[in-house]
C-alpha cells in the first residue's frame, strides 16, 4: 500500500508516465519529445531507467539504512532518496516497505538452494560448509545478520521466516530421508546463520581467525549427522 503521506509532484508524475510509455517506432515521434516541446526544458527527454539496476540500488540502500536505523526508523522516502530515485519506484518494484525490507534480508542470504540442487546428498554437508565458510569470509552472512538484528518488525520477520522455511525446511528437508526431515533441515540453517553471525557480526576470536578450509572441515563434520538417518 502506498505511503499516504506522500503526494507526487506534477514533475514526478510526468517522469513516471514517461518511463511507462513504450519507445516510439522507427521514424515516429517519441512521446517524450511531444511533451518536451510542450513543457520546455523542464521535461527534457531522459534515458530510460534500468529497472534491474534501480531494484538493486533500492535493495542496497534499504540494507544500509535498516542496519543503521532499524526497520522502524526507515521510511520509503529515505530509501528512495538514498538510492537517488523517485519514491514511487519503491511501490512499483516492491509494493510495500515490508516487502522491500524482507527482500533486502533474503537477498543477503547465501544461495544455498543452488548448492542443494548441484550436489548429491552425501556431498551436501561439505558443500554447505564450504559455501558457508566462503560467504562468511566475504562478509555476506555478516550483512544478513546485521539486517536481521535490526529488523524488529513482525511482518518482516514473517517474510524472512517464510523464506527460510521454504529454502531449508522444504528445499533441503525434501532431500533428507528419515524422521524430522524439516526439523533437521532447519537445524542446518540455524547452524549456518549462527556461525555467520558469530564469525562476522560478533567476531569471536577463533571463528574470525579460522581459514576457509579449516572451518569447512569442522562445519561439515557437525552438519553430517543432521543429514543422515540412524540407519545410514
């Protein structure tokens, strides 16, 4: 739902209208040109916005602002200003502040789903551990932990919870045999993000100093029992 406190100016409305119009066919007159001729330099033609870049800029701005101010201290106007775009684009690309912030958090999650798809079950403990060690060394999990710690809004937590349950409880759990598959899969997630939080956000000495190979070996040994049944 749009921010009820925001009223777009005529120029903002014009900008959004121009972005939504298709390019003119070859030899035709572009709508921007017609409007420019009518309104003058104030409505000069501009380069069509790169939608993917705009989304990425909004996600990056939201992550930085939430980490600094917390979710309750961030408005869509702040995010748009930090990204250098019109506030209306927040609602165009995400629909709501809550959806933007929840996607910001999930966007920071390491892509474990591709690890699940690319490895046999026997290899998964090592593959997950390796991805965790590499990503935490690069601060990716630290950024996620930072945003999670700052996000106290229940609606955002609900979106994040649903995303993690889908990726791990359903995605990884669907690959595991035996009882309590979803629980065991979520324990893998808890271990992964807990290690990332301590390694990067808290910076505990031994975890922070561990090299990728050493951390991979120990984490794989910890995860392996969760991914096999007692009969294995």
